[in-house]
C-alpha cells in the first residue's frame, strides 16, 4: 500500500509565529538540529515553513494507518540527507511504519509559500 500526504504553508504565518512566541514555538515544533540548520540561512522562514509543511504532510500520509494527531512535531526531524535532499527521521518509534520500506519527502518553497509531499511505500 502506498499513501501520500501533501501540505502547503504560508511562510509569513510561520514567521509571525516565530516572532511572536520565539523559543516556545521553535522548541515545540522543531528540533535543535532543525533550528540550527534554518537559522544559518538568509531565507530561514522559508526553511522553517518547509519543515512545518513536511511534518504535516507526514501526518496526512500516515492517517490511513495511524492517527498522529498527538504525535509531537518535535519528534519528527527533517534533516539534509545525501546531496542535501531532505529526509525524515522519527525520534519516537511508530511501530506501524516498520513493515514499510521507504518514506520519501519533497520540499519546495518560494518567497510566500512552502509545500511538502510525503510518500510512504
């Protein structure tokens, strides 16, 4: 069985949340490695928005198998993989994923929006 999840996020919305709640929002949603990666770039809010969209897309792709509504965002880590292709690392085990071979992720962003798609095979 293959499932797909897609999410789109307005970059400005993530920027406003970060500026309003600072570390409280950042620590609730992003791991320290994600924060370090995003903070070192000029377009940091686009990168934060892309990672937020990726986490939402993963939750949507998982819905047929398990409800991840209460699975914390900061337990899903989006890291640069081989050739800087983003990959998903789950910091808390989700047993229902064990029989599946691949979780693929694609993130794209521009000045106003970030979009992510997750495919689970």
